[in-house]
């Protein structure tokens, strides 16, 4: 099935089945000194025009992180962050962070499910929460955290010709010189790579079969 033909129900069912499968972290946890800190991101899906005649298709909404941030500054990412003590679930974290960063109200998100958590090199265990948002949407940026919001069409992301794997030096890990990292080709002047790219590829594999 192509990315253009997916229904909301099909996406929901395939996300539910994916929870029964094991997840392999991209980074070896043995080289991380402490227990990972919980975090979550919202992976916003939306339907937007993909052709000049008004045909619509699935897109993912992404952000470019502010250069003012201490970690992952300037990188393309999904809205999200670390869990607060008051967050009862990863879904609560993802929705709270999305509202804080880009103004998406939790009541406007139709949550479809989650992907298995992924471990980052900065020692976060990140749970991706998949949800649909209406579009167009009145985005409101928090400039201290986000410098830009944009979308990428799912059918473009699903094309394997648009991504590659490169070795990236990891100087902080004793005994490991580099690790494989996913990089997408530039789109609209932005490069999706790293954990956000890994989450995207996992989502594509999950919902496209």
C-alpha cells in the first residue's frame, strides 16, 4: 500500500500491532553511564495538498530547534521533550510539549498510537506518539525552543532514494568510533537525520508494511 492510500483506521491498526514487536536501540546502552531519562515526541500527521490540482496526501509536521537550546540545537525534530514529574504518560508529555513549543492544543490531536521507545546518544528514552492534527493550523512558535515549523510529504519520505546511512563519529563513547545514522536528502532547505529520521523510518515501515 502506498503512503497516499492509507486510511486513519489502517494507521491505527498497524501501530497497535507494532507494539507487540521488540525494538532495537540504535545506540548501545552499555556505553551510557546512567539510566535513560524519559521523554516523548509528538509525530503530527496531517493531510495537505501534494499536487497543483488540489489532491491531498499525508505529511509529517517537523520543527527546526532553536540555536539557543543546550542540546540538539538547530536540528530538525518533532515537537517534544523530557517528561515532567507530573506527566502520567508519554502521551501526556508529547501533547504538553507540542502545545508549549508550537501551540498545538491537546484537544486538537487525534492520537492514533505510539511506536516503541528509542534511545538517544544524549541518554533519553524517547517515546514517539503518533497523532493527526487538522490543517491548516494556527501554529504559534515558542522562539526560545523552535525557530521554524514545516511539513514533509509522507510519499517523499517513503522513497528509499531520498535517504542514506552514513557513519557519524561518536567521540564520547569509549571503544566506539562511529555509528550508523540515517540522513534524508534536503527538503525545503532542511535535513532530517538522526533520531528523528530513525523515528520517521520506523513509522514508515510500521504503517506501510
